C-alpha cells in the first residue's frame, strides 16, 4: 500500500514559520500552506493569502484596510500603551483615507521618479565611497561584515544626505532602526514590543531635534524643504516627524536587505557576476528577480473594516488578512517554474515586493536607483568578493534579511 502524504495543519505550519529555523528558509513552508489553497484559514478571524491574485486584489480592496489606530483597536487591544505602534499609526503607511492621502500627497513629489533621477550623481558618489570603504577594510584578506559596512551604510548615507542627518550619527541609528522593524513582526505578547518601543522613542527624539536644527538653520535638504512646506499645508508638526521617521526606517532596512540578497546571489554565480558588470541592461532585470525570488519584505497585513466575501471566503469585520507576498511571488499560476532564479524571465516585475494600490512603496524609485548603482560598482571594483560561510537571516519574517554578511574581498 502506498502512503498518502498528510497535509500539515496551517496552524502547525505557521508555528514552524515563526520559529527561528523557519525564518531561515520559509519557502518550503509557504508551499505547505499553498497546498491548502490560495487563501488559507488560520482561525475564525485570521486568513492568510498566498496566491498572487488574492494578494494583489487584497492590496487594492476598499474594505481591507491598513492597521491604523481604529483597526489596531480591533486587532491588538492594549497597543496604545506601546510607543512603537503609537508612532507607526501616525505615519502614512499605517493610515487609511483620508489621512493617508493627505500625508502621501505632501511627501510624494520629493520621491517621485523625476526627483529621484536628479539624485543619481549623489548616489553614485556615495556608492563609490562605500565600495572604497569595503575595499580598504578588506585589504590584506580581513573579513568584513558587508551589512554594517555596505548594505546599511549606503542607503542610510543616501537618506542622510537627503534629510541632512549628520554623517557621524548614521552608525548609531542602525540598532534603533533594526529594533523598530521588529515591532512589525507578529507578537504573542505585547511585552515583546518593548525593544521597539524604546527605539521608537529614541528615533522620535532624534527626528524632533533634527527638525528643530533645520528650522533654525535651513539648508538645501529635504528636511528643510518639508519644514518650509508645512506652513499653509494640512500637515501637523507631529505628522511631519512621524513621516520623516517612517522614511528613515523604511528607506534603510529594506534597501539593506535588497542589497544583501543581491550581492549574496551574484557572488555565488560567476556568470551572473560577469553579466552584472558587463551588461548594463541586465542589472534592472536581475534586481527585479531578486525582489521576486528573495524579497526583503515577506508579509503585509490588512484588516477587514466590514464583513465581506473574498474569493468565496466569508471574512468578518475585524479579521486579519496576512498577505504573504514572498509566497505570492512564487505562485506557479503567475510565474512559471517559480522557484528557479531566472533574471531573464519575462514579467518578473509583476512581483509584489513593493506592494500595490494606495500604499505602493513611496521609495521604490530611490531603492532601485541605489541598488542599480551599487551592485555593478561593487562587483566591478572588488571582483574577488566572496561570502564567508553560510550567512544567516535575522529572527524576523515581515522584514527579512541578513543580520551579518561576512565577506572577504580577495
Ligand atoms: C527594496 C527596498 C524597499 C522595499 C522592498 C519596500 C517595500 C515597501 C512596501 C511593501 C510598502 C507598502 C507596505 C504595505 O502596503 O503595507 C512600502 C511603503 C513605503 N515605503 Fe518602501 N520599500 C523599500 C524602500 C523604500 C525607500 C528607499 C523608502 C524611502 C523613501 C521607502 C519609503 C516608504 C514609505 C514612506 C512607504 C509608505 C507609503 C504609503 O503608505 O503610501 N521605501 N515600502
């Protein structure tokens, strides 16, 4: 008699996914979930979306809302005691209309594709500095942590220049940003928010000081421009501070993880490294495939603001709908042979990694420009770059990436 393999219960798969080991390689676990369908019920009030179509529709659905203050009251009673979520719900990402649109309008032109194109010379200069820095540290065969010295260093240097954050402050912001991103992971107990709460308060104090300094002595930077634009706008001082905080966190951690994954994949494959340094048109396609295949963001959340039916499932008001974008990016109905890393595949830009709908990433153009500039430059200038050992991933799933990426430069 042949044995029929039994399907693991979705809740058991989720428990394994949320373990440290699960987060090291969640992709087989997404397939265990997909075996239950594109939309998987975890309980009365919790659904998981793993299909590309379901995630894409959920992101554009008028009743599935961001976890703003009203939605958090439904999902996470007690959150108001936690500075991490108090500040998160003040920014555009964790807001719904009309507040979201009001804040997004204020900041959007600064990060539009048109504005970002003008940042190219600055990004090239900073990428050049960061590559030189890695080369100097690695001279003589020394091991270098590419996360601290390059994949964090470059995106935060770009933000530092745009927002007028003094260079000396940039390394100190890293642990603060890292702790804040842990607040977005699922928590079993609100006490787990403590590190994120403390870090959020530090960042709020830092950005409040930055705004005061630029108000007293304005310059050609975006912080000064935002302060000037505040008068006569429909934003409050607190909105300004909350959204500058969001730009600092969102604009550093995910780009860090994209750069880390893009380097790790390229240095393991001589053909990819050769094409990245010799075929300028290949670079975008490569990065789109990295964003699809091993994305920096694995999960997003939405909450049902009313009862609805979604792909045949009854969803009651207050239900959480977790969108596993990294699973959607490997949906075989959307991408042929989805587990294969193939930068030449057609349509890899249909990946869901920058979200979709109203909250589509405000910094996508800046993230792409930074990675397109940095990756070929690093590989060209340090052709002997090698990853040492098997680097692990942080104990996080919403924002997933390497905590350390030890390399030698040859
Ligand atoms: C590879 C790099 C990046 C990735 C993967 C990424 C991913 C995302 C995702 C998935 C969302 C929407 C989340 C949701 O729908 O719930 C988002 C929103 C956002 N991102 Fe990014 N991001 C990246 C880089 C950046 C950068 C460089 C900035 C700096 C300006 C930035 C600023 C923002 C902001 C302000 C929002 C909120 C937009 C809104 O709510 O309308 N991101 N990002």
